[in-house]
C-alpha cells in the first residue's frame, strides 16, 4: 500500500478514445497513425495508451510551418 502523500514519476496514460478527444480527431485516427508508425504508444495487456509526450511528438510531426515570404 502506498503511503500519503505519494507522487508518481510515471507519466499519465491516455486511452485511444481520451487521446483522440484531446487532439480533436476522429477515434480511428490514432489506430491508423499507430499502425503506420507515426505515433509512439504504450501497450499494457491488450490496452493501447499514449503519454502526453507521445501526443506532443505526433502533433509536432503533423505541424506544417508557414513558408517565409521573400
């Protein structure tokens, strides 16, 4: 049993549904991106989860920077 106060150094894990809600994308987007190797994930048993860092890296990958005018 953990004693109070206890602070974990483990990252928060988001389910695919929760992660899709946070990103504002369709629920099927993340499984497709995962299968394409575009996003990292955590597998616990049969469950798939994402850390905040993995979601941020995915967003960074998808971010298109504006072209600088000349």
